[in-house]
C-alpha cells in the first residue's frame, strides 16, 4: 500500500497537481480480531486518517481536537469540487464538510458542534437465524464511549452454532474461543463473544480497550439522550421503532 501510495503522489507531482490535490488515506473499520470485528468499541471505530492538501490546508502543524467521521467525506469532496449538494444527485447528507477545518488557522476545538461523533452498526454478519443482525448505536464524547445494544438476546459476534462468524478466523480467535471452557480465563471469551447488556459505558482515556463497563456506576443518561435525539432527527428507523 505504501509503495502504491508513493507512486500516486509521484505521478501527481510529475503532472504539477500535487499541491492542489486533496489526498485522503484511511482504512476499513474493525480489525479482524475478537472484540474488534463486528463490534463498536474503540478499536472498531477509531480509524487511521491522513489528509493532504497543501494549497487548501491553512497553518499546518496545528493540533485540532474536533471529531470527524466518514460521513464528512462526501460534503467535503462536493465543496472542494464546487458542486452544490442539491445538484449532486446524492441522498440527503448528515455529515459536515471538513473544508472549514482546513481553512481555519485555529488549534484546539475549532467548531464547537464537533464535540462528539455518532456510531452505528446494523449488521455485518451472516449465519444467524432468520438472517438477523446485531444492531448497535453509540456516541463518543469527552473521552467517553456509550453504546446501546438493541438485541441483547443475540450473540454479538455472530450465532454460536455457526462459529461466531462476525469475527474472522485466526489463531487469536481460536485461542480466545478455547477460554470458554477455562473458568480462570473465561472472562476473555465473555468480553469477545459473550452476550452483552443493553448499555455499555467506557472511559477511553483510561480504558481504550473497552474492557470495563461503567454503566452500572456512572450515569450515561445525558449521552443516551443526545444519541437517541440526534438519531431520531436523522430519521434512523431503529430509533423510530422500525428496525
């Protein structure tokens, strides 16, 4: 990947286009390991992202704390290309262009509304009865991650009888599955494949691996209300009772 990316940049430079080309480098979500693939924890959703645009990004070197999301890419590309969203032929966009971040010279929190990001998973797996998924909604704000699991009677990593297919096969998966029969190690199985409660809350600053659920001891009411209110405003069928 690095080799091909270098070739792309070299080609742009040779054509005299490198300085005014917006280059975005990121990745798919969810590493193919237990507690990552098919879930909505930090290692599932916090992705690498590098954006290069010499002629469009002001004051390089500053540190910005604003949250950004994949849903911000489409409006960014449209603005850079000077194409109105109404003329794009695209479905309604809930993301917000990143160009205002690029052009600002401020550090820290540039846009006050960018103090959180919403997460959503409806399904990624196969092999459940009736082809059911595992719907999750979440919000990251102020270093906290709140997740709501809608179908707690289902196995989050895929149906047990078909081998938890939502997590890719690997020696790591095999080792974690083996802990189900080992009382002193079963907590590894429970964290990676066990059924989950409806509500989970994690302090990402001290628990980035999302191993300690604080929902029973720390209030998440404000995060849940903001999450549900925004999803209803966006017309999320899951929040409108039409999952």
